[in-house]
C-alpha cells in the first residue's frame, strides 16, 4: 500500500464508557432502566461537549468519545462520574445505573465519521477493568497528565487484556467513595474551571396582558439561545430544558444546579402604548450574583427586526461579560498551578485592560499554555493577539519582528481550528497593520462574522479596515453597529477613535472631533484618539488645540509610527497625506 492509500490517523484522547451490570438491570426492570439510561446518555453527551470533546459512537449502553487534549478527557470522565453519583444517590444500590469509564491516549484511525484502531481498543479494555462508578486510565494518560489535575492514582500494574499484544500499564483514578462529598470540593472546583462556560437562557417574563408580547419574549429567548450556540467556546442548554422554567419563580442557583450551568440569562418584557421595554440580566448561578444587566426601550414596529436587534445586542454583550468573568475566577492562584484553559481565560481577561503590564502578563500566560499544550489553538490565537497589541500600542521596539511572529501564530491557530471567529479576527487585524493587505483583512473579518454574526469585535474591525481602505461611510456604519451591539465593551475607545477617523476621511471634521473626544474620555492616553482629535481641530481652524493633542499623541506613539506616521495603513495616499499634513501643520518637529 502506498502512503496516499493510508487512512488518516491522529493522536487523540479516547473515553469509553459502558454501564455496569446492564443485562441484570434490564432484566429486572427494562422500562425504568432504559429511561434512566437515556437520561444519563444525554448527560454524558453534554459533558463531552462541555469539555470540548466529540461523541463518536453510541452502542447500546456504551459511549465512545474523542478529545484533542487528554486533560479534557479525564476531567470529563471525572465530572461524569460526579454527576451520575449525585443522580444515583437516592436509588437503591441494586437499581443504580453506574458507568465504568476507560481513558486512553493513542493513535486512532479516522474513517467516515468514526474512529478505530488500537487506541480505541485499549480504552475499551480499560473500561472493563474499572469499578462501577470508577475510571481506569492507561500509563500514557498518567504520564501526560502529570500533576495537571488534583487526583490521586492507584497503580494496578501491567495488565494483559483481550486482543492487545503487549501488556497495558493501568492506573485507577481515586475519586473517593462519594465524588460529590465536601472534602472533594477543590477537585470539583477544578473540573468546573476546566469546562466550557455553560449558559441557560430562560424565557422572558411577560409583565403585560398582551399575548403578542408572550410570543415575542419567547422568540427573543429562542433566538438568543440559537445565537449563543454558534459561539463554540460556550455550552448552551437546549430550549426544551430551559423553557421548563417558564412561568415559574425559581432561584437562579437552583436552576444552575438542576441544569448544570454556570450562567443563567433571565429577563422580562412589557408594553406601554407603542413602546416596549425588554430587560435582560446575566447571573452567575454559582452565587446568584448579577454580573450584567441592560434594558432596551424600543418603538414597537416590525417584530422580527426588533427581535433581531435585541438578540444581537444581548449576545454581543454577554459574550464579552462571560469572557471577563471567566478570567477573574483564578486571579488569586499561582500561574504554575493553572491548566491551559485557565491560563487562556486569565489572559483573555487581562487583554481587555490593554495596559502594558496587562498585555505583558497575558503574553507570559499564553506562552506558558503553549509549553503545556503546543498545539492549543486558543493559546496560539491569544499569543497573536498579545503580540499584535504590544506592537500597535508601542509596548515593544521590534515592531516588524513582533508582528511577523503574531501572523505566524494567527495562521497556526486557524490551521488547528478553522471555525474560531477570534482567530480570523486577529488575522484580519494583522493583515491590515503588518501587511497593509486591505482585501485579505476585510475577507478575514467577513469570515469571522460568518462563523459568529454577533461578534462585535469583528464588526468594529471590519469598519476600521474599510475606513483605511477609503470606504468611510460603510466603515462608519459597521462600527456604529458594533457600538449598538455592545455598548459596554471596555475596548470601545478603539471604536470611538475609529469613528472619528472615519468622519475625518469623509471630510466631516466636526463629527470627527466629537468622536475623538469620546475616545479620550475612556482612555486619555490613547494615541489615535489624540491624533484624530488634533487633525480634526486643525481642519476646523483650531490650531492651538490641534498642536496640544498632536504633541500628546506623538508622545504615546509606537516607535515605528513615530518614525513614520505613513505606516498608518491608509490604502489611498491622499487620505494618509491629508491626515499627516494636518498634524504637520501645527507640529512639524514631530515628523522627521
């Protein structure tokens, strides 16, 4: 057989789960056992997705799943057993539906949507060695995990198993007699931190006697659920489960516990004359605290357009808020003790501050994540984002080297995960600033929005690129849309200065001044805010104010831009010349 005929293989973590004593259970009560099995298989499927895995195959009472990262596979297995232990707690011992789980790390053959090979066979044999409610892992898993998870392992020796030529090194994971007991709370906290952020969207409460509003409120909740489901970093509970709480007053902590979610989105809808008000609140179900709230007052017109607008705003806003909340969780812990997901979550939160020390710390965290998992797409895209911001914010001297490295990490992230909107977004920014390739930048932003139409960062950056490409009106429209979608984003000072630049390119200098002022209200040391404001002042004859803000802007410029403001990525020389000449008019010494 030539190489081209070989079936594709990959190294993967494999989880194999099977029910202990299934024949006895079905023989004694087939209907009850099947109902419980169906419920538990749904739970396992959700947990596999929660830990970034994929169910490859069901076979009666057995489940086969594949994971890119072995830490995710074992974390998922432990979380499954913890949840099933809780579900079984009130059942007699002889009626408990308990799974045995085996986890292996090995080569698998990929063929027609399924996986085969020795790696799968070993996982199945490990499952047979596990106790009911327990987990057995191979030596390869044990070696790869090291000290990354807070478990103890019992050496079971080298085991000869059916249809495997060589003995298999086997370890039993010591979960404790009751995995949900208080003494294991640190373990449960770690498992929760390793999982995807999980969200339940409740139906809006209708505070009016208007049946139309009832339908509209349900429609918004359904649309938000569908839109959030497109964000692959989140696990979103299906509508059928979250709508069970319709017209019920239930504490969010209880909802979080019953649905197994970290975040609950709730709200209300009411009507006064021709006006409607929709409120939305995002709560952390672990403590019941609200972490974000917004109200939307709108004229009641086209219902579908109204639903779309409110849905887009809610989704864009809570995506940002969840990213910020997730990174806050582990701030008090030493970085050396964090997993890849915890490291990248903390880095993401730091990136929203964008001060030099924050970006530097974020870069160190994602570099550490890449040491733990060299092929982590999240770590590659975040390292690209760190390096991009270090360059354009003037935090490094080697502008060209830094941006070249960033492009490499962005492209590698896309190779590893083509469906990441964030990776396409950062690549678009790098194409614009490092390569001055406006067409590729715009295409990258469009690709990000194909993946997630509610990604406000991509809407804003698309507008930014269009402005530099000379399409000022279209650029302004895109940034305005991003600001409406996510009015509380900490990074909106970027968008305000971009709006100002758009109005400058369009020749509307008074509006450029107003938007630049908004940018500086949020971040007074933002160089583009100062330079756009300065250029606007010069074009309206306010030369002294123009000189003051030109000097402020140049004091904050990255070295490369200070050497040559022509590095600003204007596609058409006349736009760049008009901007540069306005600054040169009041402060020629700042331009060599």
